[in-house]
C-alpha cells in the first residue's frame, strides 16, 4: 500500500463476487466490513455495484450511497469526483464489474491518480478469475501473460490465437471473453490451434456450475463443452519437449 499524505482519504480496492449473488460466501469478512462502512464508491457499472452492496449487507439505503460510474477509459467525472473526496479526507471504494478492481477493468486510472494525489491505496482480498483459472489449469504458473479480451471479429480473433499459441511455448497465455462470445472463442481455438496444444477452459468460477478442465485441442474436439453464455477464462500452453 502507498504512504498517505496527512489529511488524505483512503482508496480501498474492493473485490466483488464473480457471479453477482454469493458475496458473503466468497469474500472474507474483513473485505465485507470495509464495503459496508463506506458511503462513496467508484464502479464500472453503478447498477451492478448497488446489487453487490445489497448482497454484501450494506446497512444504509442504497439511494443514500454515492456511486460514480467510470468511463470505459477510466477517465472523466467519476475519477475527478473520487479524487476530490480523497483529497478532502473522505475514504472511497473502487468496485470492479466482476472480480478484482483495476484488473481487466478501467479502474487502474483512478488508482494511479490516487497515488499521485498522495492518497493511501489499500487492496483487499477477493477472487480473481484469472488467478483461480491459472491455479487450476496445471500449466506453467511461473511464467504467464494475461491478454484481456481478444478481437471480436472472427479473422482478427483467429490471427491473435495463432500468435498466442506460438507464445505459449514460453509462458501460459491467459485471456477472457464476454459470456455471449465464449462459444465463438472456443470454436476459434479448436479450429486454429494444433492438436497437441493444451487448452484449459475455466467457466463459472466460484459458482455452483463451476468447471475447470485442461485437455489437448484434439481431445476437446471429440467432446467440446457447451459454454452457452457462461463466463469463461481460456488458457493455452505448449509444454517444451
């Protein structure tokens, strides 16, 4: 955590549950305690942030909680509002859309500005689908790279998958996809990758429908999963012979 200037508030980075309905189950009591005592938040989506705070048991009426919505690039009024509050000595919370703040979401810009302003920055404990998938994949956990979302168009997605497959000989390649494109991503992987490349599909992590399986591409082709609109993390790795 950073060293704060006197009189500055603290920016708490508050992880959320991955499914939107099991915060008390997957989040530590200390993280929930901080979320419950704050009255000012910055979030990627105000509606889902309110749903999380309700699930987390925030004691105040949701209408009385200030939630500023981030722009996609992490700039704009929400950041300015939070910095003003921190400078005035008010603590604020940063919420992700799902998982850990500032990881695969636009919150990093606020964190950087908070450091510049001399505010204390405190990351709290909670689930990261990226690390959970890497833990369970059985791939190289010493060397890995996270790439966020791949191109949405089919040709661009296939080109990027080919590039990542080459890179997977040196490090595990990790990427995610929106639920409505998970099936398209899987189809591209099975069409593009070599038969002996290892592919892990980690879906619905921390939820009752959770599944994590690592197989060769050839094995996946024989029995591909039905991802539907499930949240999924994909990992590629080619073990060095």
